[in-house]
């Protein structure tokens, strides 16, 4: 029998086409479980030196996984992380069951910790508009042409993360020919290798063309990636995080977390605030389920309440409708 963990990781990358980040999280979750199941392995070269396949299968039981869940909660892991680990173990057990190595999936019998509803962070529309306007990202090139490439590239990275709502992984793998100049849109491959189209406003398209021209001037012989490092190489995830933090750190209006995902959340929130319907936002963000998109409705509740109270006929004249 091959090493079942390696076989499972090949399955996730090859057949399921999971992102490298997701594969790393699943591998880490399985390893964490094995640390719990075989603490004695710590002194024998670690988990990577074993256990062997037979030992792994022997601990994939309801009681062992239930104990691991309780131990994780006791150690202070938040419910979201615990449930991610259980999802990874469930996927692993299902994989082994489909291949006839296990008879059933014990994770499906477990009760999972309840997660508190975590609302996504977002930046205000005014703060983002003020930030991008200060650098002249208006498609004219009057200000951006004099910017060093490092700064211009970072700004365009933040600009497109917000304007398109792309995921970090999608921006990293984005190629120049993913931009359709004739239809004013990006064609992006997201989770599960699913393709989607993201329309881009005309003024943004003009700035994109200026940026692409700058890329060709700076790196005429580089690979066809949309975003490049200062050395002309493909970006990597940590680079994107650092660029967002570098550009927004200390800037007025950007308190709290500074990450690519907050820019994505910001677009969704602003689209909803400005009247876009949930299904359209779902398609732009590449969500597989509408319930994932619905979380943004909580961020707009205060605005909805204020609009309702202002427009309601009973709110006029101190609650008297005048009839």
C-alpha cells in the first residue's frame, strides 16, 4: 500500500484541483490529529517518520476523532479551526472509503462545535476612493507615470483586488491575457478551477492598459503574469499580503486588519450598499453558495435601517402621518 496521506494529497491536487494553500491546511490538520493519536512519535523522528499506513487506519475511529475534537477545544482552538480540521479528516476518510480501504467515515457521526457568526471586515468606500484618488489612478497617467514601478505595481495590485474582488490566489496566478480588452473584463480561474468573468468599469480599463504598457517597458522578456515582483518574477501569496500592509499601514481610514481579503469583502459590501443583488455579487466573487454571499447583508443592516426609518411614512412629523 502506498502512503495513504501522500496518495490523498495527490488526489486533492490532481483530481480535486484544490489550491496549494488548501492542500497545506488539510495536510496540517491530518498531521495535528496524528500528533494527538501518537504522542510517542515525537521522540522517534516526529510524525513524518511514521506512523505507517496500518497505524494511521487504526486510529481513524469515532472515539479517537471525538477525543481529538474535545482536546482541540480544551486547548483553546476556536470552533472555526476545529471544524476545518474535522472537514479535512472527513475528506480523508471519505477518500479512503471510496477506495475500499475503510468501510465508513466516522467523522460524519460527530457533532461539530458551533461557530459564532463572524462578520467580514471591510474598509469604507470613502476611505478607498480617497486613497486611490490621491495617487491618480484615473486612467490618464498624469500622476502614475512618475511613480516608481514598485509603488505603481503595489497600487495596481490593491486597486484590482478591490475593483474585481479577486482572491489573493487568483491575483497571483493572473496572466495578462486574462484581461479581455474588447469586452472590458477579466476571465479568472478560481477555486476548483472554475472559470468566471468579472466586468471592469471603463476608467479602470484605461488604467489597466497604462499598467500593461509599463510592465512591457520594465520587463520586456518576462513571463506573461499580470503582476511581477521587483525582479520580474511571478508573485507569491506572502508578497501580496506584504504589499497590502505596506501601502495601507498608517493611512487614515484604514484601521484594523490590512489584508487582500478585506479588500474583497469591501467590494462585496459596497456593491450591496449601492443596490447590487446578491446573485450578481455571488457570481462576481465566485462563491458556490448564496449563503456565503449573504453574510454581507449584516454589514449593510445599519444603512438599511436608517433608510427605512427615513422613508417610512410613520417616521414623518414625529410619527404622525398627517391624514
